């Protein structure tokens, strides 16, 4: 059985990798993992992810109560708690600011996910949700409808004027989904610069999404 300390080290390792990729510059972004039906681990506020230590990762209840907090929890705690409320299957959440995907979010441009087979299999579509204020508690009454729908149906979404969010059945998968999202955003930007898009047919897209269910990583 994996200990809480080992899970803390996993959060630190994933945070470090995201920082090295440039997805979490300075103190931005946050990572969490579900321990059980009552508890999560989450990165604290104000600590650069590349310098994070296991003892600084906060242990909280799913109601947001601090159980073991050496530092103040991230201001985006409400976003993580909302994801866990809506998705019992989600075991980890990554919120980051990968530059190209975040540029699409800030431009209000959705990623055209019908141009790459791999993305349709792995992520299906990537919704672009409306803006919400940083640090919002995001209780059920505060949660924007499109964000609720995105969290319920998808493992990745763009947060308008903010960044990106990915979920996973493990922290490794949530990280991989973020990595794939940014990779695909780079492809979409290059395709746009080339001035031409070759879209998959609706039948091909539907078949690929069905294939994704067969190899679901949830």
C-alpha cells in the first residue's frame, strides 16, 4: 500500500516535471491527488513548483478542511474540489498554464480536435470554458455551467483567460493529459500558420471516439 508520504513525493515529482516543461512558471499552477473518499493532497500557495518539498504538500479533506497544512493551500483549491465532487473516477487533477494552450484560452479560440486522430482517442474534444475569478470557491451554485459540463464529460479543458485543466485515473495520467494537450495546441498553431486544415469526417471522428472508450484511461 502506498503511503501518504510516497504520494506527497509523487506530487512533488510531477510538479517538478511540469515546472521544467514551462507549464508552471514561478508559483503558478497546482497539482492534487485523491487519497481516498475523504482526503486529498494538494500543492500549497506561493511555492515555486521546481522547489517544492514533500513536507510542503498539504493534506486536506474533500470539504476543504486543512488536516495537515504546513503552508496555505493553493488559491485554486475550489477548482480541484469541484472536479473531485463531479468526477468520482478522477484520482488526480492538474491545473497549469502551458503557453500555447493558454494562448488559445486567452484568445477565446477552441482547439479543433477533429484534425488529429490521437487527440480524439485520448481526450475526445477539449472544451473552452467561460472565465471565473481566480480563487473562487466554486461551490455548486458558483460553478459555471460550461465548466460543470466539461468536468463531467472530459479529461481536459481550456479555462478562458486563465490556463488548462486535466484529470486522470492517476496522477501520471493527469500529467500525460496535460502534456498531450500542450503538444496538440502546438500542432493546431502550426496548422493554422500553414493556412490549411484537413478535417476528419464526422464518421471518422465518431469511430475514433468509440475507439477511445475501448482504451479508456479513466
